[in-house]
């Protein structure tokens, strides 16, 4: 029997002890037998190290030391990785049961594919389901015009390691949109594949909706789009201007509009807002 390909998964983490154990267990409890799991902690001061040590005999490698940010931590892990396929799973997200096996099956059935991605479910801090997320088939042009979501959720994405290496790994100048930049690199040079299977649980909570982070995310994303094709940025520029105008309106008006729109981010905002009242 031919040995199944090795899959390398890297988790970057910093002071995420509240979620970290759930992330670790979601990887270690996969039914796929050939996973190399690497945790790159950025020098956490909470209980993260205690949690990691609890499972260190099942890890391929882990470290806890200051890094230059999330992209640097992931790249360090990927440079150590030996798997044919690789991914990274943030320390607040989790893999769905059986996810890795489904991804590998798709790769093996489609040997010319450089990336496989699937569906996802949005969850809150307590693992309550917020909304189901469906991926969709896409390509370089569509990604550039319409953006990454809802087509491709980062924790549901796995890559051919040799292609990630050829692409130069993650660009460490980006700290929030680095996965989008990598997706564009891969989609521009080859075909990527969507599989209609639940692959991950994507956690949304207070930090992920921070307006400061959202602004930085927008700036990085627009910069990436401009790097590839400025003519395909019109939709994104319009959405960015709408975002800026919305956040300049009085708080009570923002809250009123969020109740009317009822988007996923609005649900998270309103939920947390009520808890803080």
C-alpha cells in the first residue's frame, strides 16, 4: 500500500490560550493518518505554552519566541514543513472532522491542481454557529475583481507546498491580507479547485471586527489589487469609500443600519455591543 502524502499544518499563535486547545485538538483528532503539525508561538504570556506542552509529544515542532508578526511565523513554520501539501490554521479557528482526508482526496484526483479549498461555518467565541459559508469556484480575474470572500475562506484552504515555495511563501510586508496575496499568486499561474465539503470553522469575535484592523485590512487589500491590475479595482474602491463613509456616521446611526442590513459582521457587532451594555 502506497503511503498517503504528508500534510503540513502550521498554527501561528500569540496569547490565544482561550481558543488554542480547540484549534490543536481539531488537527490532532483528524482521521487522516499522515499530518505534520507545527505550532509557532510568538512568545505568549498567557496560558498558551502550558496548553502546547500538553500536546507536544504529538507535534512535529513547536517554539515560543518573538517574531515579526503572523506572516513571519507562518513562513518559519512552512520552511520547516516536509509535507507535499500545506496549510495554516489560525489559533482561533478549527478544522472540521475529516477535513484533511477530503482535501487530500481532491488533490490526488486532480494532480494538476495547486490549491484546494472548501466550505466553512462561521462560529462565535463559544463555538455557537453563526452562519454557514459556501465557497465557490473562482479564478484569478474573479478574485481580483470580487475579492477573496465568500469564495475562499483561509482556514478551508490547502496548498501544494512546492507551489507555495515557488511563489516565495507569504509576503511578510502584509499582516492581514497575506493569504489573499498568496491566493492571487497561485490562481494567476495555475488552476485552483473548490470542493463542496465542510473544511473549517471560521471564528468571528471582537478582535476580528476591530475597526482599526478593518481599516488596515482594506489598505493592504487595495495595495495588493493595485499591484496586480489597477483597472480591476473599481468595485473595491467603491466598497472602500462606502466603508469609510459608514464609519464616519454617528454611532447610533451605524447601529441602526447594522440592524437593518443584518450581515454577518453586523450580527457580531450587535451581539458584542449588547453584551457590553
